[in-house]
C-alpha cells in the first residue's frame, strides 16, 4: 500500500478536512453512541470536526493527505 503525500491544508478546505476526520472516525463505538443514526452520523460528525478544523487553522496548523475522501 502506498501512503499518500501530506501537505498543508488551505483554510477553504476546512469542510473537506472535517469530513475526512468524520469518515475516519465513523466506525468508532463512541461516534455510534453519540449519533446512533448511520445515515446522519457522517454529516453531523463532519460538521463537528469542521469546527475543530477551523479552530486549528486559527490557532495552529492543519495538514491533509493529497487525495479527497
């Protein structure tokens, strides 16, 4: 398996980064407990992680893989 390259994310990509984090965490028991509906989980968690991503842009750094989920 080839690992994707990583680059610094642009601020206009915060929704994409939040969605990628949500997708990565989608199968965790904690996410299933917090948002039981599989149909809504990725959207709700994507919004949640986008907030954290925006905070990271304002107060730190955000990196992302070079591919989109």
